[in-house]
C-alpha cells in the first residue's frame, strides 16, 4: 500500500505552553536529537512568534530521552546531499541554522537551555547563545568538528572567543569533552542543577521569574579540572600556528603530549582553519562571526575533508580518515585565508 497514512509523521520537535513559559523539546532521541533542517524550520518561526507574545515570559529548550540535549547538526543528511551533488541542503542547512543561532543570541526574553546529556556542535548553537544554560551531572559538552573535517561553527568563533585565556582554542581545536564545572568555567553554561531536580525547576520556571527559580535550584558544581590546567593551556595554545601549538604541547609533559597526539589525528585543514577563524573573529559581533563561518562552511562543503570525516566517523565508522592535505605542513596558509573571502553569491544575511 502506498496510500498516505492517516497518522501524521512523528514530530521531530515539540512546542508546549506551561504557564508563562514556552517549552521546546528536541524529539529525535534515537538520533541523539541531532538537528535537522525541518526542526530549524519549525523552531525559528516559533521563537519569532514567542518574542512578540506577551503571554510568553521565557523560553525553555531541552532534549527528549535520557542521553542527549542535541548531539549536533544532522551532518549525515548534509553529507549525503553534498555527495549527490545536490547542494541545496549544504547551502540551506547552514544558512538557516546560523540565522537561528543569531536569533537565539539576540533573543530579548530569558532563553533557558537544560543540558542534561550530550550537547555538541549544533546542539551548543541552540543553547550557548541563550541567556541561561543549565548543566546537570549528565551533561557532556564539546565542539568536536575537527574530527569530521569541519570546524567549530554555529557561532563558535563568538562563544569560544569569550572563554577565559586560551580555553576556547583548546576546546575548538581538540574537541575535548567537558563536564559540569568545566562547562561553567569555559563560560558555556551559567548554572549547575542535579538532573533529579529538573522537573521541579521546570515547574518553578512556569510561575516564577527565571532568575529566582534558577537561584533556588542552583548548586555548586565543585572545582573545575580545567582550572588546574589553565597555565598549561594558555602557554601551549598561544602560538599563532597549528604546528606551533603542537610543538608547544610537546613541552607540557604527559598532559601536553597526549593532546598533541590527539591533534595529529584531526583534519589538518580543520585545525588551520579553526585557528585562523578564532584569530580573525576575535571580539567580533555575532553577525560578523556567523557570516564568516558561513563563508568558511561553504568552502568546506566544496572541499574534501568533511566528506572523508563523515565517512570515517559516522558512515563506515573505521575512524581512519585519509585527510587531504595529509599534514599541517602541507596546508597552504594562503589557501586557508582564501576560504574567508566573500562568496560569489548567497552570503549569509540577517533580516530581523
Ligand atoms: C564530530 C562531530 C559530530 C559528530 C561526531 C563527531 C557532529 C554530529 C554528530 C552526530 C551524532 C549523532 C547523530 C547525528 C550526528 O556526530 O557534528 O546525526 O545521530 O552532528 O566526532 O562534529
């Protein structure tokens, strides 16, 4: 039978009103709530409407299921579209995702993300730009794109730049996964609340000013392990080139040598572009950051390493990508700078 089912397709994102709260639930738990273009196309207009709805005092966003807030963008769909040569998705997905990231960044009402599981890449783009980000003991946060031949986008050049010292460069280059206290230390979250208290927090948010509700439930996350490595991070990630950073890590004992070995597995183009991105966008506004990231992502979509990275990590899962260029020394710095040049057409713009 090919007749249409009477039941609508399962929604990927759910919107509810609870008192004066607008609640968003990312609802693809089997895919770790990875963000699809369809979800972006529902969330963006809902936020636009809620921004002007006097009955909505604040917005909460969370992920369905036990494991994830949002593991990232649906890069597998982008990969398949790009490989077929139908580049509308490789264009539209990032264009609309980055516009949504900027809408969240500029949202004038309290926007509260509940990070009770994995939040990576595109998942951070849906949370870090909001006014409040709550992490639990189950939160794991990372910008892991250098492993898939991409770079820390979704405003990464804005929010990693605002982390203390060289912590942003450390997170963006290595893709390090960080937990509770470190997430707050890096500026990526604002409050720590035990997972078991989230239902009560949500209830309080539905009838209490967000600041009061958050203050009532927030606990001390304990010491940040990252703080213990701050001096080493600031020294090792200070050099202006990727090869300089790897050499500096080699002089930071076992900790640094393990990180240098990690970095050697990442896409050389990704590492060089990430470093250049952070340098070029230092202290820039969100629109500038996203516009530059959009130029860069379009160059990555036209290149090699993104397709090889997705193949190695998400398709074949051999975790043995063959990067091209294969080494940092073989990456032409002029070619990296050329990736930031204006697009011939279709630059990222912001309308409202
Ligand atoms: C690096 C990444 C991503 C990744 C793995 C990496 C990423 C991403 C996903 C992902 C995970 C689960 C899914 C999905 C995508 O994995 O950005 O569709 O169901 O989105 O090592 O950057």
